[in-house]
C-alpha cells in the first residue's frame, strides 16, 4: 500500500467514525477533528450558501444557528469514497425543525483532511429545502 493509499484509508476511517456518530446525533467526534482554520462551504445560491472560514466562524455562524433551528441534528452516511486527502460522503439528514417542519436533506460532502484533522468541508445539497424548512440564516455583524 502506498503512502497516499494509506492516507486515504486513514482519512476514510476517521470520517466514517465522525459520520457514524452524526447518525446518532453526536457531533463531538466531528468537533474534535476540526482544524482551527477549518472551512465549511455550502454550495449553491441560497441565503445559507457561502464559505464559513475558520472554526470559530463555522461554530458561531453555521453550527449554532442550525442547532437552534433543529435541536438534535442527525446525518446518516450512505456511501464513503476516499482518495489521498479527500473523502466524499453521500448522506441523508433525518431532522425536524423546532417548529415541526421535516428537514430531510440529501448531501454530497467533500471533506479534505490533513494529519487527521478536517480542513475543509464542501457541501452540495438542496438549498431550496434549506430556505423552505430553515428560513434565512441570522444576520452577522
């Protein structure tokens, strides 16, 4: 096994564990693996679609508003593919908003890791569903 194949295997194992826990609504393994300069990108043209740069920004401007609207967040991995420093995860959300709306989005996530830390997460999903179920994100100053 080459070094790149070993890295891909290790990264896949890490991300599999993170998503296995997200399927149980446990975000702690994800939070433990985020690099300080972590970047989360929601692709698309909706109001949530943008790059959230830096772990503190992601936690405050993305994760906190999501938790406020959804409470427990459940994301179930369907398929993982890994190569070198990237892991691609097809996943399905199983969530209900605080006001009772069903929010079961489908995702394709591309994660980039380095030294066991998640540096970048690019998410492709139904941005219209985000708008319909969650409304706009809170404004930041």
